[in-house]
C-alpha cells in the first residue's frame, strides 16, 4: 500500500471502497441539510482542514497509575520510535503535525538529529515541557519541598537553570514556547507560606521569562492538587493569570482540562482568559473525578464542545493575539496508545467542526433579546448535528483516513512494530 494514499485501497480491503461511497452519500446528505439551514459544509471542512494539535512525547507508551501499569505490545523504546508512532497519528488524521517534548523524560541525545528525523517524518515541535517535579539521578539538590517556591535559594536557582536548559533544547528543535507546570505546594497547613511561595515562583519565572528567545512564549499551567494535597502554589486559573500578567505579554496561561475541580465551568475559565488576552494553549483530555487524563470527549463531550465554541467565537471575531497552542496531555492505561490518540484527535476535530456549525448571528440575537431557550438551542442544534462526515471529508482531502482507528487496525502496524520492537532491533520509520 502506498503511504501517500489515505483512503480505501488494498490494505483496508473492499470495505474501504464501500466506506468511501458511504462517506460521499453521508457528506452530500449533510451538506444538503446544512444548506437548508443556510450553512456551507465546505466552510466547515476547510476550517477542520486547518485544525492541528500536538501529541505529547510521553503518551506513546502505556502510562499506568500508582496501582499498576499494563504495558501493551510494540511500545516505543526510543525517541525515534515515538516519533515514528506520532507520524502514524498524523498520517491517519492529517491533524497531528507536531510533538510536545518533555525534558528530561524525552531529552534527545542528538538534538539536531532528532529535528532532522522529525522533519523527515513531516513533524515539527510544539511547546517543550520542563520537569521540576522529580529528582533526576545525580541532581545536586532535591525538589521534595518544591522548586521555584523552595525555601532554599540554591534549589530555586537549580530549577531556573533547568528551565534555561529546556529552552535551549527547544530552540534547537524549532519549538517556540515552554510550558511550566510546577508540582510545588504543601500537604499540611503551616508547611509553606502561602504568599511567599507564590512570590518566589514569580521571581523565578521572571528569570525564565528573561531567558525566552525572540518570538517565544511561556505558558503557566495551573492544577488544583496532586502531588500536593493541601495547597498547590499555582492552584487555579486566577493564580496562573496573576503570574502571566505580572511577567509580560509573552506569558500566557495553559488550560489542562483535567486540572479543574469537579463541576468547574471550564469554558468560562477559557472565556475569561480569552478576554484577558492570556489564553496561551491547552492540554486536552477528559476526566470524571480528578486529573484522570482520559480520552478527550470521552466523559464530557458537551463540555468539550462548549470550550471549542468559545475558541471558534474568538477565531471568528479575529480576537487580538488569539494564537492558542493546541496540545494533548493524556495517559493511556488500558487502550492502545496510538488508537487512543487517533480517537482523541478525531474527537477534537469533531468538537471543532460542531462549534463551527453554531449560527453566531442567531445566537447573538437570542442573547440580546433575552430568548433563553432559543439561545440554548442555537448551541444544542450545532452540538446535536452529526458532523462526522465533515471531519471525514477534511481528512480525506488531507490524504488521511476516513476512520483513523479502523485504518490503523487494518494496517497491521501494531503487530508489525510489536514483532520488531520486541526483537530488540531499531526499526526505521515505516509506512503503514
Ligand atoms: C501535570 C501535567 C503537566 C505535565 C504532566 C505530564 O499533571 O498535566 O502538564 O508536565 O502532566
Ligand atoms: Mn498537562
């Protein structure tokens, strides 16, 4: 099978030819229905075609929990194999052209070589991620009691140095942002000064901000708890916004969907950060209780749609400085990591497509006239539209798969890499 052709050829069997025919009929039926609503399927297909999300380097293997890890066959053993797997996600969705690297978890031995390999695979690099939530072998000072908020100035300096190093690696890779998530916090009242710890974090972030290359952004990522179980220094969007506003215009807030207490209105958080010009990006995933890192759209699909509604509104309004970095942050415990990522990208494309179907003019009219029910229905009509043919069409035009998960299974890629990766040899990036 030629890697370039994404739809219904020999490898995906007769089913693919039938699938293509069915897709064309579904698409035409939907386009006709949308036209009756005064909407153009073509506009949404083109918008979905521009949508892209970055894959985290730490999500190509099985994550596991503290209770156990159930590794699957053919998991990548090297960064090169991880890139090969990301290339498969991009190949089948047409929408995952970048990797977000975590340092030192995925520190390249040869950074220029990694950049060249990624380019060969049609991939680039999104925001790099620092790590001061673990102690590395041979690390002089421990982060047990924090990093940027640590009482010992030497530990704070060590943490700032680490961030400078992460930026240097990112620069060689062609990235243009760094995401700073700090585990800093306390487990017991009294353990940590609640104000001084925040001031120390801001001071250290000023040093990191000063080290940003031209054109780079710094994303602050908030999280309510874990691993700190009493107070987390950057606990919520307000704390993150205070930091980003104090640092300067190239500092913005990153919203990890799993970093909100149950029932938090995350689309409202997104709207607030958009309004403040401080929405830097996302870590997409889903959760029922805590930071569960489940497949995006798997638990709260309407919530995901409402977040994309705020993003599409900002896009259509050409909101100043609107340039969110879309990234995934998930931990795959029981699904095949590649299949989970394919499903995730599909869910994000779908939520984005549905948000493009909102009749904004009608919505504004109902909001301004106080027609509560019809205003709500303007959103529900879009959410309840089966937009899958629009997403499949955008993928078809990008040479990707109508149904990425089924295409992946039909390709036999997992079985192939399982055979090769257990055999210990390195396998060059391969076509599906
Ligand atoms: C923290 C977090 C952060 C990453 C880590 C892998 O929970 O969301 O974004 O550094 O997960
Ligand atoms: Mn995250």
